[in-house]
C-alpha cells in the first residue's frame, strides 16, 4: 500500500513539474524578442505576407516568423468545416528566423496552432465575401472560438486582415456582388471590416484593402493586380507587406529602407505612403497628392 502511494505521489510530481516547466517555457517564448504571426488564409494572405514582410522586418532590425495556412480561395466557412473535422487540408508555409521558407502538405489547423508560440493569429474572409457582413457573422465566431480553445498561449492576440477590392473590369465572378464596381466593393469591405473589428475580439486591424485603394489614387492608377484580383507580384504585394509591417510593429514604414529588386524607387515610395496612410485612416481612402500626374 505504501509503495502504491509512493508511486502515485511520484507520478503526480512528475506531471506537476512537466506541466510547470511547459508553462514556464511558454511564458518565456512569447516574450523572446521574436514576433510570430500565423495567417488562417488563402491566396490573399499569400500575396500579403509571404513576400517582402520578412525583408521589411529585417531592414527594421526586427525578428519575425511568418506562418500561412493556405487553401486557395478559402472562405471562413471552409476553415470552420476543416476545424470541426480536424481535416489535414492545408499547405502550411512558414518563413523562419533566417528567412527560409518551408512548406508542409496536409497540415491540420490544430497542429499549426501549436507549432509556434504565436503572438498573432490572423483571420480573413475570402475575397468575394470580404464586404459581406453576414458571412462574417455566421462563420467567424465558431472559427474564433475554435482557435482560442486550441492555442497554447492565452496571451496570443488576434488580427483582422482587411483585404482589397478588385480591379475595375475584373472578370472574377464574385465581382457581381458589388455590381462590378471597385468603389462599391471597397466601401463594402471598409464598412464590414470596421463593424467586425468593433466586435472587440481583435487586437489589430491590418488595412491592406485601404492601402491598395490609396495606392490606386497615385499616377500608377488601377494597375495593382496581376489578374484583376491578386496583387501585382512586385509593387502590388509590396503595398500589402508595408501595411502589415507598420501595423504589426507600430513603426512608420516610410522610414524603412527595404526595396524589392523589381520595384522602382517611386513605386516603393507610393507603396510606403499608401500603407502609412491606411494604418492612420483604415476605413477611408487617402488620395496620394504627392504622386499625381502633372497636368
């Protein structure tokens, strides 16, 4: 009987110390000088964070790890379904501290949530539904609830990623929802993101949609996408990355020196100015008066 008690006590102590050590490790890892972000997303999160964001952070002497749970075109409803079924449905891409990207196929949301000490987890809607408040109201709460129950760190914070409107003339079938009007789509996205952010569940809004719209007011015009909806691989993606950088680090991106090789100096200035103004005024367009064509 005594031996049984000793074994039970010993077992309890092992569990206690292991749990205590795990908690201590978690607490330390969230405050280790590295910013870790995970996007539950699609190709729009790919456009926004997989290129240039790491380099901007490096130029700003910031340490960052970037994760993206990718399914092309995925709406919130699909993420909810995947969560409920614990489905291995994602291509999980991660950029490590050295800037190297890895990709793991058939990843589960539950696995990615505990892969790193995530400081931020980002949510976004599929682009056709990005201005549809009802779609957020239906599917975001159960996804948010799942994520908050499966993370390891209660200190993790949450991002709402505001995506961008399509190029005028875009052939995307989802454009019909907005009468094939970029202005109507942008206003719907801006209004919806403001309403959803005001629920109070999010710590950070990243206004990529407003940044792109700001950039379109420049002499570059309505040429920030490569196919009518995905961002131009060079200066289009740079706009979104600049927006993420300033919003995440609370540091003026105008002072960041990084410029992608295929982005001209002026295009870079436009991208930074568009992002900076979007973070300052996330729900309204700021016309970039310094980058207008001379009459």
